[in-house]
C-alpha cells in the first residue's frame, strides 16, 4: 500500500514570519560542501519544525542551490514538511498488517474526534494526523504513534480515548 502525501491547498493560518538568522550557521557550515542540499533542508526543518518558504529563498540566495531543485527534494521525501505541524503528531500505521486489522477505522475515528483529515493540523496547533506506510510493529497491529509512544492492538474508540487524554493533559 502506498500512502499518498496530501498537499495542503491553503497556507496554514499558524504559519508566521520566522527568524531566518537561525539558519546562518547551518548555511555557513554546508555552503561549499558537495551534496549539501539535504543536510541544509534537514537542519532548517530542525529549527522551525517545517521548511518555511522564506528559508528556501535565503538558502538559494546564499548557496546557489536552485529553488526548483530544493522544492523537488522537499516534496519527494516524506521527511520534509512545507507547513507547520502540531505539537503532537499522530501517526496511524496503514501497512499491510495494520490495514487488514482495520487501521482505517482508527484514522476515521481520530479524524472525527479532532475535526481534521489525514495530513491536517488542528486549529489550535495541538495535533497533526498522518497516515504512514509502516511503523514496524506488525505483530501489534493495528498501531499508532504519538511522539515516541507506540499504542498497539487499537480500536477506534481506544485511539480517540488516548487523544482525548493528551488534550486534557494539555489543558484543551
């Protein structure tokens, strides 16, 4: 099963101007190194949690990397994000084992509970929901991960309960 990346049509309302000076040391470190594009993009995303449009422009101007090539790499690799994500990323596995154990029910239950679709972030910036191809926990199917925590042998109701408990802890 191939998980399709969902492109967001509108720019996120939470996306704001960023302090581009944070990436100056990163650009200086990799500017003249061969194969510098991915390390620069990874480092930039580490600073901001995503790749801001303004950062692409600055990187291009200071390194000579082409905007179209950077955007091509950033949209090809699923590790890169072009929009801000929530504080908690809910990854629902849709690999073969999870799929046959009804992972779709888990995703749909979370979508209903949070009022978002796969690939979207809640308005309060607390959660982002993502379908992923495999989390490597096939014997525990169906599974989801939130941060570093893995939740196994889930039902839709159990998944929603976990998300609600996080909301309560966050004061929402």
